[in-house]
C-alpha cells in the first residue's frame, strides 16, 4: 500500500469524489459487477459503486477509494459529500449504495428506509474527536467545561460576549462558526453539548469546514467546531480547546477520555447492493483498510474486533 498523504478538503467539498480508473485493456467489460481477465491474467471486476454523506468521513473514504482504484481499475467509485443528513436522504431515495455518517442513523431515517423497503447494515470504520477551536491569540478560553460550551453556543436571545461566560474575560462579542445543519457533526454537537436546544442564531453555518477554519483564523473572538482531522490539518494556525481539562489526541479519543466529544464514524451499506460483486468487493476492501486510512488522514482506528465483526456481517450478506 502506497503512502497516502492527507489532502485538505477544499477540493473535496467543492465537488464529488470521483475516483476509479478505467482500464486500457481491450478485453475489459462494462457490465456492473462483471469479472474479466487482464493481459496479466488477474481477475478484475468492473462496475459502478455510488456513495454520499458525511464531510467528516470523506477524507477517510477518499483515501480508501484512491487505494482501491489501484487494485480494481475498472470499478468506478463515486462518493458525494452532502453531509450525513443529505447522504441519508439520497440513501432513502435509492440513489446510493452506501452512506457515510458521522453519527448513528436517526430513528426517523431508519423508519424512512423501512418504509422504502431498504434493508441496510451499519459498519463502524473509525473514531473522531469533535474539536472546538479558537484563534491562537485567544488566551482566555483555552479550557472550557461542557456547561460553558453550552452557555456559549445555545440560543438564549442575547448577544453573546466572552465576559458572559467569565467576567474576567473580554467584553467582546463572540463570532460563531458551525457545520451546516445537514452535518452529522452539527447533530452530534447539538445532542451532547446543547441537549437538543437551538444553536446560537448568529453562527455562520457551512458544509465546507475550510470556511469555518478561515473564519476563526480571521477573527480573534471567533470559535468553531469540526472533526479532529481538520484541526490537525490546520493546527499551525488554530488553537484547540481542552474540554473539562482534556484535549483531543489520538490517545484521549481512542480511550474515551475526551468525553463527550469522542464519537464513532460509520458507513451504512444497502444489503441488496452487496449482491453486486463490485460493491461487495469495495466494501470489503474498505473494512480491511479503514483503520490504516483513518490514521493516515488524522483520525483514530477502531478496535480490530469492530472491523472483524463488520467483515463477518458483510460476508453473511453476500
């Protein structure tokens, strides 16, 4: 496996991931899931595999798709990035074979899939630590409690100033930057920090995490949250906030010490799609390589037992 270097998400979020080479071999076929023999005699598959979903999961999936293209040149894997909620909408509509998610599926989404007659399987592929970031010159909010985070981010009808949280802090208005409401990151933060209450209305929302990064970089009084990999990719110009005295690191995320902002990341696969040989092969490759790709892209691998369970579940669907 070649060394894969993490790429920032500007290009990823600007367009769908469309990775998968077309073979130059003249004896290859175009039927979905078809097998053919290359000039070297190795069995090759062909077909299309479609996915969509979380921007947080996207860097891991991008790395997996790029690696897979070198193994199965005639399988075309296309992965859009419309957010966890947007991805599930396409999944329900039958537009995709799999859906990336940075939170567990909601009861309402599961019911919609049931109503549509779509059976699916959940696979855990990695862990992430949702990271709260501030400007490097912010010297007062380096360590926040969960209660302080809630007081900052919840909509209460007031104009939020840092001094509202602690009188010794600057009486400057806070500039908020948040993932969009279709994002699983938004949903997760809402669940574990805001307890389901509304996010502050003055927040700038964007599905492009680079917009959030630039917002914080440009404003000493700004604060944002997004996935751990985006903090790592921009740690030279951002400052991460400790939550109840614990900063997000590979160790604190994996151990669960970075609580409550450690979270698993998922891929949901349509059971019927797995009967297609190309889809089955890609999902199998993803589960076999997700741990390595997670680490290379700034996330934390799941326990091996999770990948083994996933592979067993996948095999049972074939």
